[in-house]
C-alpha cells in the first residue's frame, strides 16, 4: 500500500483516491505501515516535494522548467504536497526522496526517533516577513498595548513576530494583544477595517500594505535572525548511497539561483506559472526582493540556522532544547560541490 502522489505539472497535492473523511492521523498511520512499491532505482526519478507555491521555492521550479536538473544528470519530479503531516508520512513511506519545506520537519522527526533524516541544504535562512502598522503608529514605542495580527498561533509567522518583539524589549504576551486571524490576506483586511493596529505580512500583501499607506516598522529578513524556512531533507543513508544524484541536485539548484539573477524575464514567467499570480507589478517586486535579499549563491545550511527552529519547537516540547543542531545536518554534499570549483566556474562565465 502506498500513497498516491501527483506531479506538480498535472495537479497540486495528493491524488483523489484518499478518502476525504478519513482522519488525517489515521491516514498517516496506514501510510507508515505500508511498504513502498517502487524504489528510486526502479523509478529512476527523484521525487522532490515542496509545501506551498511560495516565491522562496522559485529556484526549485527554475531548475525543473529550465532543464537544469537534466543538465546535471538528475531526473526530478516535483510534487506539491500542501500538508506537512501528509508530506512527512509520504516521505517516510518511500514515496518522496527529498523533502522540501520548513525547518521544523527534521527536528520533529528526530524527536519521534527518525534519527537518519537530515538537512543537506537550504534556499533561505531568513524570516521573509515584514511588520506593518497603522500610519498613526510612528515607531515601536507606539505599538505597546496594540492589537497585532498573525496567521496562526504556534506557526512560523507567529514565532517570528514574538521573537521580533522580544528583541525590541517587549513581552508579546503582556504588552501587546496577539490576534490569530487565519490567513495573510485577512491581516491586511484587519488593518483596513481597524480590527488590527499592527500586522505581520508576507509577499505580496506587504506590497499592498505599503501601497495602502501603512507604515513598515520592520523587515524581518533584515533582523539578523537565522531561520531555515525552505530547506531540503533526506535520509543520511540515501545521500551517502546516491552521492552523485544528490550532488547533481545541488548543482542544479545553484545554477537556478544564478539563472534567476541573470534571466529576470524568464524567471518572472516561471514564478507567475507556479504561484498563479497575474499582477506583473507585484510579481516583479517580489522577484527582485528575493533575488536581492533572500536567495544565496550556495544552498548551505548551518547549525545556527536551526537554533531558532529548535527554540520554537521547545515551546511545545522541551526535549527540543536537548538536540544539538549539528546532529541534524549532513553538509558534505554542498561542501563537496563547492570544493569542486563548480560555483567559481559558474560565476566566472
């Protein structure tokens, strides 16, 4: 028994054969009992998942659409799996070879005894959020006692916002009122309606907030905080046994990051296709911001990129504080690609 996944080019998410009314945890239970029917050798294709059509995953899409995976000797099938629990269950069942997503997946699996699952790269180590306020709030001093909107309590945006307030000497549990609103568009709507005074935004709604006259109090990508939010995970044994494939995958991502910088128009077209956004002004601003601020030349992940992730998890599970971040990382793949001179030759062209 295996879980049926649909490649992103034909549909997003999982196949329709999963019973809709069956509880998620029960589905995951049966998935984890199953033995995968097709190994990587049988499929001859790497299945790589990503959790959301967010701009930060553009290097992955470019590597696929521009033929960079094939150029580097790797056949890749991208799979959009929107639910993290289902993505992890499918991964552990052998239906996904590389798991793309937020930094909490690895430590959560580690805490459940999955010690072979490791990070081997990351396309972003920053919070891609901005904090906006009503125009009457001139600075952080004016935030005290105000209502602050985030999507979900316990999520990355909520953690990033609380971390930001603590850095600025606030106790977010006492000196502001945190409000859970569900979706990023609802945060902007709350500011407009007056039910919120401050809101943490993500692209493209921060652009719309600025255009609406709201005041940017902080760009959290510039806060100095490191947080692995679009990383790649695989089994350590898989990476060792399939070193050539893993290195080809990393080379393709590095080439995609360069492609984004030098082929802007083509990159924006790919971004529009995967995000399904049609506003070219917003697409261009989003693209340029990520190119300038977010994507590195090399998708390396470091222990400090996981410290805040573990801090976040420790709020619900204190055992997360006992994890050494270095234990969660297998850095040899990226290091060997860099040591080969590949990056220097690429950028010397």
